[in-house]
């Protein structure tokens, strides 16, 4: 299992939220789960640039942090669904504000990102 080389800082709210949301696809995963894309295959279709392995790792981390819950139904083949926990739902307003900020500054951000490449 992966062991972090840098110790986790737990004394600042920004450090805590970075620890929970760090990962390229986590915010999109949460948003899509909230939009009722709850099966792994549905999430993969919504985020086609992400590998299944990376999505599974990030879903597991969100589950370990209590942001989402995973339900495995005892059928063949196994059926898996993800849902936001009540705690996870408290992140939605934060994600919404970040999305609106991105929309408001879209051209500037796109320009800055293209310039870096």
C-alpha cells in the first residue's frame, strides 16, 4: 500500500479539505454521484479520460473519508452503487461555488492553462 512521504497536516481547514479532495477526478466524481450517476460504469462514461483504476482508488478514498458510501448488492454479477453521505452533501455548496468561479473566469483560466503547455 502507498505510504505518504510528507506527513499530513491536520491543523488547518485548507489542509484538511485538500487532503479529502486532492485527486484529479474527486470533485467530478462527487458532482456526478450527486447527479445520480451512481454505478461505476456510469461514472466511467461521465469521466472518460480517467482510467477505471484511478477512479476506483479515488472512490475508495472518498469512501474512507466518509464522503460517499458504497453499496454492494448480492447478485451475480455484483452490482455496486455509490451515494453521497449526509456529510458528503455538505461539500456540494463548496463545489458549486468553485464551479461558478471557474465559469466566471473561464477565458482567463483557459488562456493561462494553454500558455503553460
